[in-house]
């Protein structure tokens, strides 16, 4: 069972990274990647760790084209400066930097979620372009504050704030994989409230299957798998497109569980070596 570099990054972001880890671990991850053998077998533990380290170290510095190993602090300083400029002038950073700056602002937000609320207001502004909204939606999901995440989820379920198809896309494709807190909340939402979600979004024929598959695909434990399967036991709601998406998500979930079990030792070692 193999995983791509992208899968390493996604798994780390969803299951390992906690508050501020996105902004603080670039140098440590880069150092770990340099320590791993450059020509290691991708299927051995060192190869897996190297992939995780390399893919997760791209963070904010990638947006500034800097060497993460030596200039991580400068990258963060640049991001903070661009955010401060936005706060004082209301002029958004250039598109090349926008995602990094806004995501950092949300990931390092204060308890009152002031940064998140400012970005939310911009998202809800009818004059904001669709392209910019896509970046804003991603940034809003980077919070690990459970109250704020629930606010975001309710926003996605309110058609007066976000149209139904966009709300489902954000729930499944943006919030669910954002970080470990967001993953847990979105999975629990699906388990607890699936039938209501189905009724709410029944007219979003194309978006609903995509949401189901994207969310179910976040499962990484047998307990989560069992709970989701129980929630979907009523076959009458699983019309063909939804059933196919659900089954695809279940297969991905089983693959996640098998992969983590196979590589548990390498993952544990990496987390213990890099977690702060």
C-alpha cells in the first residue's frame, strides 16, 4: 500500500498538526528531511518520513520563494507585515501571497477570533470576487477553535450566506481536511446529522455526493468507520450517485486505516521528534 507525497502532507495536516504547527514547524521538518537518506526507498520507514518532511515543509515560505531551512523566521515576519498592512489599509496582499497571509492570520488568531471574523466579513461581501472567495474559504478553515469552526459550518449550511452547492463544497473539500480539529468536527456532524443534511441539500444533486465522499475519506480509525457506516445504514436515502460516492469514501477510509497501521512506528517516531 503506497502513498504519494501529497498524501503525506494531507495526513500530517489533518491528524498531526495542531494550533500554530503550520507556522512553526517548517525548519524542523526541513531539517528532518535533510537527515533522511536522499535516495532512500520510498517504501521503507526513512522514505516515508522523508516524504512527509519534504512535503510538509513547504508552508508559508513557498509563497515567498525562500529557503525554509535558513529563512523561516523571515518568512513569518513577511507574512505578519503583509497582514498588518491589510489591517491598516484594507488592501489585500497580492494574489501570490494571499493564501499564505490569510491562513497564517487565522492559524495564529486570538481567542476572540478577530482575524477570522475580518476574513469572514470579506467573504460575505457581495463585491468580493469568486476567485478571492475561494482563497478566503480556505483560510477560514485553518482555525482550530472549535467554536469558530462550528460558526463556519453553520455559515455553510445557511443559503442566505453561502449558496448551497458552495456550502457543501467548503464543508467537504475545505473544512474537513483542514486540520485535526476540523476533521473530527466535520466527521461527527456527518454521523450525527446526516439525514438533516440530506434534506437541506437534496437539490444540490452534484455537490452532495462530492461532500459525502470527501468527508468520509477523512476517516482514519475503525471507530470512525463503524460510526459512519451506522449513520448510513438506511439504504432508501442512498440513491445511485450518493451510494457510489459513499462507497468510494469508505474504500478510501479503509485504505487510510491500513496505511496508518502499517506505518505506525514511523509516524509515531516522526511525531515525537517534531511535535512541539
